[in-house]
């Protein structure tokens, strides 16, 4: 089970081994990068899986997560991630 990280008491999902980058297809045939929880903890109200935008994944946090598996020291990892994430989603044309 995860323990609260640092002074904020939050667990950063982007620093978890279960945070996975996937491609999602939009209605107009454009593929964009999204992020999903491989452990299945991100759900919509009706129970289907929630995908988050890649450009904003650094803001996704949870109070406690039973499957949190830290990939590195959170402060350094999150600082570098915030510097390198794109400001908007990258789009790819599907052939």
C-alpha cells in the first residue's frame, strides 16, 4: 500500500510503474497520446476506464493507492517530468 508522499500527502500517479502511455483514437481519426492506470484505479462514474491527457499527467494524484509502485524519488522525477511534458497533446494521423 502506498504511503503519503512528502508534505503534500499525495501520491503522484506519473511516478508509479502502473502509469502507462497509450495511443487513443479520436472521432476524427487522429491518434493522441493518453495515459492509463494499468492497475485499473482510474474509473469514470459509470465504471468505464478513465484515460488522462499525456500533457497533464503530472497533475494526476491520489491520496492512497494499494498498487502504488514508485519508480524513483518523487520530487526529482516530477520536477523533470513537468519540464519535459508538452504543453498540449501531440496528434498523429492514422493511416
